C-alpha cells in the first residue's frame, strides 16, 4: 500500500479530524490533470457536506494553480471586505482569498477579521481562517484560539491546537488534559504528539494505549499520527503491533513506517515475525520485509539482491531459533521432571536431524546422567547408534516395529517421497504408540501439505502425547486443516494438547493465543507455567516479551526461571538487561542469586549493550546493532549489512549504571503522577463515561451532538433508549417527565443540520421557533441534504430547551 492509497483509505475514516487532516495533506500535493479528474469523482461521491466543502476548496485551489491566481494582491483587501459585507457570505471564496494573502498585507487582513469577530464565523470556513491566523496571527489571537479548543467541531479544535502550537505553545500545556479527554480519537492522538514535546515517556505510554486499543478507530488515529514520532522511539511498539494486529489494512499502514524508516537491524526482526505468521498476514509481513530490504539496498547498506539477502536471512532466523531451543533444552535436561527431560531429548534429536551440530554432544553428555530407562533408550537409538537406512516400499509393511522406528528416525524429504504412498495405510497396521509418535514427528519435520492424509487418522487418538504431536505437525504442514479442530483441543483436559493447539491457533489469532498462554503462565502449578514458557518460545520474541517478564516476576521454580532466562539471553538488549536487574532487586535471595548469575555470565553482552555515561563521538550513525541485538548469543552470522561500529567505551561500572537507573526509577515512583499521566486520564475518562451514562436522559442536545459524532458514548445510551427499549419506554419516560405522551405529530420545515454518521438531522419547523432533531431507527431510503425541505410524521419524546428530540415515523 503506497502513501497515496493510505491517504485515500484514511479519507474513509469515521474520525472527522482525521478526514480533515487527510484533506489538508492532499492540498499540499502536486496534481496533474488525470489526478484532478479522479479527485473530482471523489467530490461527486461524497455525501458529507463538511467534506464536500473542503473538496470544493481543494479543486478550486488546483484550478487556480493551473489557470493562474484570480486574486490580484492589490485587490485582496477589497475582495475580503466585499465578502464580509455580503449578507450571504461566500465562505468558499473567503477560504480561497485568505490563501492568497501575502505578508505585505497580512496585518491589515488580520485586523479586518478581528473586527468582524472571525471566531464566530461558519464552522465550515473557520478552520481555514484559523490556518490564516496560524501563519499571520499574534498573541492578540491566542484567547480566541484557546476558546476554540473547546468547540464542538473537531476540525476547528484541531486547527486551533495547531495554531496555538506555533503562536503560544506554553498555553497548550494548560489544555493538554481536556485535549487528552476529548472524545474524538484524532484529537487525542494529536494531543499525545504535543505531550511528547515535554514528556516523551508519558506520551509514548498514551501512544501505546491507543495503538493496542480494542477500538479500531483509536488504533487508526494512533497510526495516523505515528508518522510524526521519531521512529526509533516507537519501533518496538510498531513491531509488536505488526505481530499482534489482525486487520491487514492496519498492518499495511504500519508497514509503511518501516519502509520509510529502514533501520539496519529491522530485516532480522521482521524475518522473525514472518517466521511466526500464518495465513494472509504472512504475505503482508513478507511484503513489508521485502520493502525494508529494498530500501536498505537503495541507500547502500545492503549489497546483495533482495531475494539472495532474504534467503540468507531466512537461514539465519532458523539457526537462531535452533540456538534458542538448544539453550532451553540443555536447561530442561537438568529438570527433575521426566516429562520435561523427554521433551527436551526429542527437541534435541530433531535439531540433530536438521543438521545442528550442538545437539548430539549435549545428548551424549547427558546419557550417563539420565535415570529414566525410556528416555535413555530413546537417546541411544536416535543419537548414539542411529540407523538412517530406509527400507524399500515393497518391504515396508513387513518391517518389525524396531525397523519402522529406525525408518522414521532417518526420514527426510528425499526418502519420504519413496514411501509416501504406503504410509497412507500405515494407521491400519495398528502400530505402537512409539511408532505413531515417530512417524508424526517425522512428517512434521520434513513433510508437505500432500502428506496431510497420512496424519488425519491420528486426530481421533486418545493419547494426549499423540494428539499434541499431530496438532504440532499439522501446524507446520497444513494449518488450515487443523484450524476447525482447535477450539475443541484448546479446551482439552491435557496440558500438552492445549498448548499444541494454542501454538497452532497463534497462526490465525496471535493476540488471543498469547492471552491463553498468559493464563497458563499464571497457574499455581510449576509444570503448567513451564509449558507456557516453552510455548512462548514459539512466538516472535516481541509479542511475548511482556508475558515473559510477568511470569519472571512471580516465578519461584528454579527450572522455570532458567527457561525464561534462556529466552531472554537469545534476545538480549539494554531494556531486557535492566528489566532482569529490576526483578533481581525486588526478589528474594534465592531467586536474586539466579538472576545475578545470569547478569554476570552475560557481562560481555552488558558491556556492549549499556553505553558509558560519557557519550562517544561517532563519525557516522551507528548501524551496528544488527550484529548485536538481533543475534546476541546465537553464534550465527547475519547477512552482511554495511556498518560503522562505534568504539566500545563501556567499563566495569555497568552494574553501577543499572543501579543508578533503578534508583531513579524508584524515586520517580514515589512522586505523584502528573495530571496528564495515562492512568489519571484513563480514570477521568472512565468517570466521565459513567456520569454520561447515568445522566443520558438529561444531557443537553449540544452535548449529545458533540459526543454522538465522536465516540458514540452518548449515542449508545440514547440509541438503546430509542430503538431497543421501544415505544413503551418512550411513553413511560414521557409520563415521568410530563412532556410528551408518545403521540405522533406531523412536521414540515427546513433541514438545517445533518448528523455526521447519518443517524438523523435537525429540522427547523416552518412558522414556529421549534427545532426537531429527528432520529432514525433505520436509515430512510429517501435521500436528503442540508437545505432540503422535510415533511413527515415524527414521535417526540423529550424537549431540550427549544429542541425537541424525536423519532422518524413516516416521510411524506
């Protein structure tokens, strides 16, 4: 999705401020005649009058550029005076002429507008007048702009904020709380951008909350303004967003940030994310990765062709995952739990068959220590005395169980082809559980989608071990087949089956899968927590980083602690080191000793990761992080990226630096939170929502319009009241209020206001001073616009000052 497509996509947003911002960006673009024709089609299709006005202004502006400015500088003053003197102001003409004002006559124009009370002009033209004052205004205009920050029209609020940002930024600090509480997501997102200028950390907390909101419109608003943050600051959040988001349109939009801000270590992170993606999102992430690699190639940081580099990168990610699994399995072999050791032995055996040279020595070294005869026998057969010979197809059915075990142990993509046809009937031979497990594991290791029928009979197996292996194998070769079964398996009584199902489900809904892993991670049983940690290792690290630290804080089991640390070690960076240090400081002695041991063992990595307090001077930007943060402790070289490494100035005082940072954090916790803190704003927003819900029947019409066109907080309450409660509720309320009895009424008059979301309009009744806001149960088939005459039957239910809130019954 290119930038133009994203702009046009944002133009469909429900957020009026975002639509206005999009149109404002479009105004600055260069246009050719073909693009103008396409843009005119947008105007013809538009139904929102405010947007139509802006579109008309843009087209008129483009026509001026093509045909020459129709406003003569010498006549501008007279032109403005004539427009302001006319009873029916030409708002479009005023907006256009103000764009033509030069500095030489700007002071006179500002004085004319001030005398005319510009702040009370029509809402459709007011944003463009504010834009003029942003350019030529002064401190005299600040009071009016502050008042406009409380306007009901979010376009006006946003424009006033931008003008104040230039004319009196310090005043915005006083307005930041109401702006963060604004019901319009686009305004809140704009406020977060402002907050970043004086409190970056708190602003990023707000940004993160919006980015991972349950509301799509809030996520869209966060992405819309994400382009204005330093990308290095929001990059971890954006990676996590790519990992967890389900909407491919939003993923594409976020991907543009990575393409336009290509960092040298980004391909490795995106490749890891790609590895744990499935379905349609896999293609989207793959396109983002290719775009980043191509961008790095264009600026000379990657010498190889894109496809060659991606091939090398894919090998690197697989090797990194193998190294991570090696560390985890090595730790698991020392567990007192036989099931844990058995799983570790199986993992190491599979790694050995995939060519990993570290796995075999680890298993051989462990053999003499192993007390479980079954595990010992497995290691001897698979590692010590392996027989990779595969019998011919003709003899397959007459093999002994031992021969079949050896056959499956040595299976690879090449020799699988020779016995594939006979394996389709393997289940009818009534094999032992060990044989079943060996075959399923082999298919998962080197099979393809075509091998799915071989696995299908095992779906009904009662053995949890077999079921878990089948689910895992299907997740590798044919996830679409297993998907319909996953809801049942996620509720299975066996931990192994549930965990395998969660891992497969992550390909379709990673956020929900991680939520299920979190529940296991909070279990009181160490075994379940251990399984959650093993499951987390199958995800891309950024998506489970917070989960791992949540478990680390509460974990007391030594084996589980070492498993978590093995995952952290493979992804070591400055933030991880500090978080481990923080948990150590807040843990009991036994746990603190294990964490201290981890920190000391990784002293070299600490020296590379934690900068000295004396900054070094770099001749060029340091892009060396691709060789540290992405592959620390993996012992796997990444495809070469040109880099200029800064000199290492870290010293033995690294632990002192961590200590100092922790002390500062503890001190900051004791300070009261600022009024604009995320927690305070969320509390205020919740309180405000509860108050509005309680008082929805007495809220003023103006309040309703502001909120109904924003987030629907009041709209939900009133729509429920009108359309779900039904006529009985209306009559009951009328009796209590003594205002209307629910009887219908014929009304005719002029439509003077349209609800932004098409839920109704305001009718000024002919011959009276009454206004009727007419709500719809369902949108009428009859088209209408502002200025049309309405004649129809309505049911009034409440009066608010001179406005009668009512429901449409019939349209004559």
